[in-house]
C-alpha cells in the first residue's frame, strides 16, 4: 500500500497544483496576481522518520511592494487607502496653486517580473503658471503637432498640410509657430 502525505496546505492568496499525494510525488505553488512567492515553489512527499510528509514549509504569497511614489516640486500626491504601496495601489498628483500639472495625474503600482513593483509611469511635473497661449487654432485640410493641454509662451507647434494639399506658397512645407496667440491660423 502506497503511503500518502495527505492534502498539502494552500497558501493564502495562492494556489497549489497537486497530481497526487503519495510518496515521491511533488506539489507546485504559485501566487495570485499582485502577490510574490516567498519560499520554495515546490514540495515533495518524502519519508520523515517512520512516516511520510511534505518537505519544507508552505510558501507565503506576499503583496508585491512598490517604493513610495516620487515627490514632485510644487505638488503632491494623494492616495486613498494606505501609506504602504503595493500592487494595484494608485496615487493622484496635484499641483500647488499657481502651478499647472504636466503629464498624467494618476500612476499605479504594477510589476513586470511578478516579484518587484514599479510605478506605471513617470510622475508628472508642476510648471509655474504664467502667461499661456490658447489652444492652437485648427487649419482647414491640415493639422498641428501640439499635444499639450497648456501652451506656455515659447512653445513650438508645427503645422502641416494633409496629403494632396499645399500652402499658399505652393509647397507642402511645415510651419513652426513661436507665438500661439495668432489672430488666425497660418494658411
């Protein structure tokens, strides 16, 4: 009669793959998404004295941690739940009065290697709100390269004609506009 080690324990926030529980068999452990395995990912049913038992200890599935999100000059972030930053945690950035947020205001803790946490993107920056230009005007049968939400004085925007169209000069050249407070778009 084959000796059995019995059903092995399953870790919190993880799972096991068991083919059988008899002498010589093995079980494999893995963790749920957002958790990392601490300990060995496999245990074996082996002889221990006059009986059989699973080797080693049940591994632990631990939240994947992120370092605190980066601080930004003239701004701050807020998180809604905790000061421990783990997989799935999100923070929202905002700027101090007189500053404008440039970039994404929300980043979250994620992972690429299922062991170490990292933030989903860079922290935004806060720029001094100064004189700003309005959103660049649209042109018929063309477009501009501006992607920002705020256009400070000195920002460059490049206009180009759609395929098949040329400017009044008869070329398909690009316009680089330095001052965006234009009375009308370039043609």
